[in-house]
């Protein structure tokens, strides 16, 4: 997924991609992907982030972080119910 993000220089006009600082000839293990979106885009962008589950994370704004966190908690609860309450 990271290569896909890195090769998309102009996927969104306001995006900013910041790779992890690493030594030469070494692949980064993460990239910071910054994009400014209007509030109406939260739902669509959240679906994109959710497709990558634990490989992506909202860090701002706070209401997006909270919304994604709540969705992740509901997902954990669903799996715990399915597994008979066994903690993952």
C-alpha cells in the first residue's frame, strides 16, 4: 500500500506525502499522508482508511480520530462476540 501512496504525486491537489526519514537505499516503513478535505468528505475518506485497517491511522482533526476510534471499537466488539467473548 505504501508504494501506491508514494507513487501518487497528484492524487489530490492538497495532498502532502512525507516519507519516513531513512538511510539511503532503505525503504521507509511508513509515510505521513496529509490531505485537506472539507468536512463532507469524512465518510468517504473514512471508508478509504478503513480498507487498510491497522495499516492506516487518523491523527487529526480530533473529531475524525474519535470517529475512527469508535468504529474500531465496534469492530473489536463484533469480533469478541463472534469469538464468544475471547479477547483478541
